[in-house]
C-alpha cells in the first residue's frame, strides 16, 4: 500500500503516515477511516507526522481531498501538531491554499526536512501545550478565588441599543483583482 499508517514506536501520542510513490487521492480516502479509528481511542492530543520524502503530489485539485481528510480527523488530532517531513513546494502550496480557503479547518502545520526535526517539533509542541494547560489551571483557580458567585437576580438586564452612531465620510473600498 502506498500510504502506511502506524503509531510511532517512541511516542505513544504520535501517528506516522508514510507516503510512497506512486499514490493517488483515493488512497487518502482509504486510510481516512483507519486514521480516525486509531485516533478516537486515544485520550489527549495526537500529533501526526506525514513522511512525504519519497513521493509527489498526485494530479488534480488537492483541496476537496484535503477538506474531506481534515473534516474527518477527530478533535484530538486537530489540536495536535501536523508535521510534513520532506514535502515538496507543490504540497506546501496546496496546504497554504487549503488553509486560506478553509480557515476554520486550518491545522497547526510545520514543514521539516528530516524526521528528527519533526520529532523535535512535536516535543516542543507538547511542552507548549503543557504550559498552556498549567496557565489554564492557574487562571481557573484565580477566577474561582477572586470572583464571588452571582445569581441571575444579581445581574443587570441587558438593554437594547436605541441610538446608532453616524460614520462620517465613509466610502467603500474597492480592490483590483
């Protein structure tokens, strides 16, 4: 099979997806459900290493295929780092276009030239996530200690806005395409 999916031996929360020549878009659909099944069983964030050193992008528009693949990723993978090892400029262009077209599906992406750099990037991301979790815990504790509980009767009703401000000299902006 031109696309292989397996868990990283050293990192229990990192999925390896290895592409080899030749592969076609249908094979991305073929592994989509396997990737989802493997990740759904994990508690916590999952990072993905896409090893693309020995392949090229198949012919055709990548955007609908990428949208389908990313749409089917579980939340654990969407929160993780997606590392593309050895991807060519065509793939980077497709990913950039995908991210700009579907910003709500954008992933945290890093491009590296070798696997060791990819593993290092995952370790850095894990450290960042751990720091963010600590900050969230401290913020939650601080809010709980500083703010007394309010009941619905203590809050002021929200009044509708009755006046609108005039904007002087407003003109639409037109851009050339």
